C-alpha cells in the first residue's frame, strides 16, 4: 500500500489498500468484551470505567511507523502511506448513539478528539489531522457501534488547500474573513439556519 500523486488533480491517492470488510464482524469488535485492539491509546475518564476509548484502527489506511520516503517514478510522485488512523469508541454500550448521550458524555467524546489531535500534531511528519464520523450503512460506517475515526497525514488534502487559498484570496480582496461573511449573511437571512446555541450555529450550505 502506498500514496501516489495524480499529476492532473494534484491529489494524493491511496493505492493497493486491501478490500474493506463487506460483512460486519459478529461479535462487534468495539464492544469491550470483544475488543480486537492490541493496545488502548486513551481512556476517558482516566480513572474508573471508561466512557470514551481510543484504539489504533484494526485495518489502518495510514501507519505511524517509518518515514514517507517520497520518490519519483518518471513524472509521477509516490510515498509510503505514513500517518495515523485511530478509532474513537464513543460509548461501551453497543446500542447507544451519540444523540442519546448526556452532555457530559458528549463532552468526553469531544475531549478525546481534542487530546488526540493535540498529540498527533506533535509529530512533525504530520501536516493535517481530521476527525470524521460515518453513521449508518449508506454513509459507509464500518460498525454499528457508536464511533468516530481520526487520521493524520503527511500531506494536506487538495480540497483543504483549495479552501485555504480561496479564503486567503477573499481576505486579500476584501480585508474580511469569508467564513465570518457567510455566517453573518446566514444569520441575517435565517433561511438555512438549523439551530444555534450561544455563539455556535448550524446551517445548511448555500452551495
């Protein structure tokens, strides 16, 4: 398995990854009594029974050991798929969802995100860290047990680079933040706002 750069889109693409499991394993590997993990990265709370737990992914897209070793193959670029790929198990209870948890329990999940992001950012090899959650079979979830995933990569994804460059250009032309402008307009029009709590807003994107 390696990363190859598309010279047209300038995107890094994973090549040669083994096919993901099509049938969900039974019993669930995220339930405490069935865990496949060889080690636990983080438990919250640190004392007593855990509520949020972080494992290395069982079949990671990126591996933390080694160096990227970027090399050329003619006009192409390739490198090893160095990075990190972890699973955040949000609850030990198999049938509970994040939406059913208390504020304190959700806070622990968010704390797990923050602690893992901060730790991975200490590795100078990693240029980008992201948390994502695929919920439901149509979203591509690997297991029905409530969980999220976190990855760290040695490159910044092209889409993120594009967004950052666009935001920089917006600021250069207008001396304003594009994200602040969007939020102000959405709040003022109140057409696409889903919810808000204090300084936090959720809204559907215009495009």
